[in-house]
């Protein structure tokens, strides 16, 4: 049966589409502007008017960025931190959440109350710094891995998902002689791909974008993350200027780069990997969030 829509409904749809297109443009344009600035000739960029595409195309900015040993070292640290930190967080938090989701767990209400308190209150920066110093985590790669291994909010999401797995699966496995670890690794984890993908993406984005802990708890350049490097390039004009001044050693046309285009290229390089990962996890990411919120 054909349904005739009212004029008001059609006007609403047009207005809704217009607003959504506007929001998408406002969201994406800053990143697109950084992309076109990074591919534009430095001297030509200073003239202004480079708004939607490069006017004088060049790869000189990326040549300078990728030949800088500092940014390559920071890239390695960030990739190592993201991979190891994400794996450690997902495994530790999911294992805790599996035990926490068991109905016969003793002291469960105490653990829940204690965990909720940690979501709203922290010891503060100075006590945290002193604690890390006493634990030997200052200027140590493990400061990126151990403190973020656990977050109670992710426990809540995992627990909500685990509760929806039929208890009969556990009972059948126990009848066949399986212990809790066997049930967890061979049955629970394969069934939990949606929520694992969601938590993995959350954690990977956190590790990739984090710079404050690197700035406060580390002093060695060998432990500098890519986001801390980007922060210094953006906030400290001298850092970008120094990098641009070294262009004569890397490219023939030194005028092809300047501090602004170097900043743009650095921003693109630091953000592109995490943007490329998201589409591959989007399906499981959305499904995991819905299961954790609706069924929790």
C-alpha cells in the first residue's frame, strides 16, 4: 500500500538531512584541512587561500617528518604501548569480570562498592606520582602498561555481557571435566567477540591518544610517545621550526616546508593509524555496546 507522506514530514526530513550534513562537514573539515595543508608547498601555504585541496602539491613535509628519528622512535613506543597495553587490559579485565559475574562469588557487594568508588574518586596527581616512584614505575615503559590494566567501567560492560551467556554452557563444560580457566579461554572468550572488540577499541584509542602520563611520569626521550611529540610540535613553535630548519639536510627545496605544514603533517601521521583501525572493528564495536547497555 502506497503511503502518502505529509508536507510537514518531508520538510522535517529535508531539515534533518541538512543538519546532519552540516554536522558531518564541521566534524570532518578540520582533519581534511590538516591533510591538504600537509600536502601543500610551504611558501605557497603562507599566501593563504588553501581551503579545500592542495594548491601546490608536495610530499616534502612527509619526507621531513619520516626522516626525523625522534618521531620514528615515538611511533615505535606508541605502537608497542598500544598493542601490549590493550592486550594486557582486555585479558586482565575480562578475566576479572568473568569471576566477578559468577553468582557464588564471596564478597561481591564489597568489590562492587569498592570498584564504583574508584570510578568517581582518585588519589590525585601528587599521591599517584609518589606511588609510582615507590613502585619504580617512573621513567619506565611499564608505567604505560600496569596502571591502565584495569578499569571498573569496563568490568561493568564485560559483566553485563557474561551474564547473558547461558549458565548451561558452564555446567556442561564442568560435567566434562573442564575447570574455570578452560571454560573461560575455550568457551567464554570465543563467545565474547563483540564486547571484546568494543573494549579493545576503547583501550587502543586511549593508549594511542594518551600523552599526559608520558609527560608527567617519564623524562627519557626514548620513552616519548607520538602524542607527546605532537603536543610539543603544536604547543612549542620552536620545535616545529627546528624540524623545518633541518629540511635542508633532507630535501632539495627547503622552501617547500615550514613550521605550519610540518605541524599539519605530524597531526595526520599521528591520527591516521587509529582512524584506519576503526572501520574494521565498527561492526563488533556497535554490537558490543548495545549488548552491554541494553542487557546490562
